C-alpha cells in the first residue's frame, strides 16, 4: 500500500497529517486519504496529506496489510489539519506526548479532527472541554465516562466547532471529510469530489449541505423548540433576552441550559447559524449581498461583511464569485462591493 509520507517543499494550501496505528482498519485509514486526495487529484487545491505514527515508520492494519514509509510524528508540527481516523479502543488513553502534540497543534491554529473512535485522543487532550463531541455509538458511554467535561452527543453524524471536529461511526467519516472540503472550498468542489467517489453529499439540492450541529428534534424539549424556531427566524431579533422570553425562562437560566445543550453560548451559536445561512444563500441565490445580510439578521451590510471576513477570511462578494453556482455568479450585481 502506497501512502503519502511527507509534505512538498513548496508550502501547500493545506497540509494534512493523518494518524495511523497498528491494528487500524484499512477503511478507516483510507477515508481521509481518498477524500482529501481527490481534492488534489482534481486540481482544486494543493492539499498535501501525510500519514504518521508516534513510534514507527510502519504499521500493520487489522486486515494484515503492511503499510510502510510513514512519517515521523514531527510532521504534526507543520500541519494545518491533524486527523485521527480511528483509535485502538474506546477509553484507551493517549500518551502524554501525543496529548501535548494535539494541544500544541490546536494552540497554533491547526484544525483537529477525530473520526469515529478517533474522537478519543481529541477529547482526552482537553480541547473539547465544555463543548460537544460525538463518536461511534459503541464508544459514547466510554468517552463520556473518561472525559466528563465533554458533552458527548450520540445523535449527530458529526459536530464541527470550526477548530475541532468529531464524527460518529465509520461511514460518517466520509460525510465529515466532505463537509471539511465544502467548508473550505465550497459546495461545487464537495459535490464533484462526492461524484467522483460515487458517494452522496451529506445534503443535496437547495438545502444546506452541512449543519455543524444536529437540528433539534421535538423530543429535545423547550431548548430544542427554541432552537428550531430560531433557525426558521434568523432575520428576527435573537438576543439572549428574546430567546429566553420565548422559552419562558430568565436570561441567566436560559443561557445556562442552552450552553449545556449546544456546547456554545446563545450569542455565538446565533452568529454561527446566521453565517452558515448567509454562505448558503450566497451560493444558491442571486440576491444582492445587502438582501442576504438582511435575511440572515445582520444589522447592516457592513456588519455582515465584517462578521463574514472574520469567520471565513474573505468578503461575501469574493466568496460568491468563487463558490457560487454559475447562475448566481453571472447574475450577481457587478457593482456590489461587499
């Protein structure tokens, strides 16, 4: 089995370090390799993938396949994204050295990804304390017991906090990796990658193709109902006071229960959902940026522009030109400067 072992001398747009260990299944290891590798094969971005191990330059998969030429763990120090596609067993603690590597990579801005049981070392590092995470359903109870500061959710395919992502199950790793492609390169790139690999995008058509947190279900109680209402009324006032009033709670009680449920504050959650919807509208509509801003509840186009740049590192207009469909790009107001 031939795997990428080192980064190119020319610094790529995205350097991805994928962790491997003795006994990992070939499928788990292949998920990030095939999805992120397809990005480079299609020439959509210069994404370089390196496979590494803490102790050895070779491993043996659970199927008996010998994989050699792995990179040293130092490769993590230069990675923009560190991926744990699996883990030996739920509850197995990572080494202190590995924990330090995860924390250091996260502290300098690398995205940390735990797929399936790969959520175990990610959660053990402490970077998910006070936030939500998911993992394979068989490992949910163990992860909750070993990492009590993490709010372990069993009802999501993947949960993305921007800097840290965890995913459930085996095949959901494909959903999560496609989501990472979409969040960085747009829906067209993710759809083409999915088409080439003959797998379906997480969501299709005009619907949002990625939702960092699961949409609330009726059984989620008053907080879930309030979340569902907020998602359908992003153009309305969604201050803590307004949401608390709708939930018939005091702002303080609502904030506490909301954070326990979502792993985030109401203000940050609302801002993230508004930006999610704004990005979707920029991709699938020909609306002027000012209308997108209003529909998503931003006080003004200027406020929207500032928030969008802070989150995505580009302007709404530039994002639409790069990731919008052909119709939206051609029909967008050429005088729009946002």
